[in-house]
């Protein structure tokens, strides 16, 4: 195996957020951070949706901490910085940002390297992670639309569901969806509430308010 010329270690860097992008471009996969040692260009190694949320939350001047990975090229002495998480810097220490360094001689790829200096040697404790929660799935109420269930009052149940959701202001949060046979024809009307997977049989219109209250 060939000799590796790269050395990887943990990135834990604090500073003032300056903005997204790289010199001469608008690549939002990178952001600029003013630190005690100078300006750093850090790649955001996270899902596109999470980056989009950061764009709405971060403002120039915000104190943040970048948690991720830094990789040193032993041949060129240049660092590549990647952030997996951007946290608020709760224990910030005031500093005067160092002057922005010039590009390293022979390096034309700011997007692939940071200024060739080490990061903060003794960073303060990592702030508590504030995770970005996945978007909650829209609830769905499944109601059988086959003839046996409809004859037993399925249409009235569907109408009661629509009316109750409208009264509670839930029509934009809950979808009513008709389905094929649920294989419980003798126990109709049949209703299933998703994502709870709660099944109701022999459901009657007067029971709908309680059903809605239980789940929403």
C-alpha cells in the first residue's frame, strides 16, 4: 500500500459566522468563519435540507461552533475542513479576528482548502447539540370505500370525519383517503388512523369526535 499523505482529526472550531459561499462564488455548501487565527472556509457536509434550514437561521455576526473533521495534507500543509454540525457558541470568548490571510502560493482552490494554519488548540467544551428534527409526516385517516362498508354507513362516517376536522381546524394537517377492501367487511365501516396504525371497526358517525380527540 502507498504511503498516506493525509492526516485526519476532529474539527471543533468557534468563531463569528460571516456568510455562505467561497471567494468569487456562491457555493452554499461552504461557509466562512472568522476565528482568532483568521478566516476559515468550511464545507457543510450535511443533507441539503439541513443546509437550507441553516440558511434561514444563521445571520452574519452570529457566534457558532463548527463540529466535524479536519484533514491535513502533509505534502502541501493545507487543511480541508468539514462541518457535520453547526451549534450556537454558548461559551464564546471575545476576540479580535486576525487579518484575513492571502491565498497560499500555488493554491487556486479555496473551495478545497482552508488557510494553512492550525485551528484553535484548546477549544472550550462543546455546546449542547440542538438537532434539526425531521419534518413530521402528515396524518392520514384511511376509510374503506367498498360497497359493504358504505352500506353500513361508511359515507356518513366519511362526512362526519370531514366535518369534525373542519371544526377543529385540522383539515390542512390531516388527509382523509378512501381505500379498497380492508378484509373486514362484516365489521364495517372500517377506519385506520395513520401513522398510528390504529384500526376502528363498526365505527359510527357519533364516535368520530372522540376518535379525533384521541389522535389529534
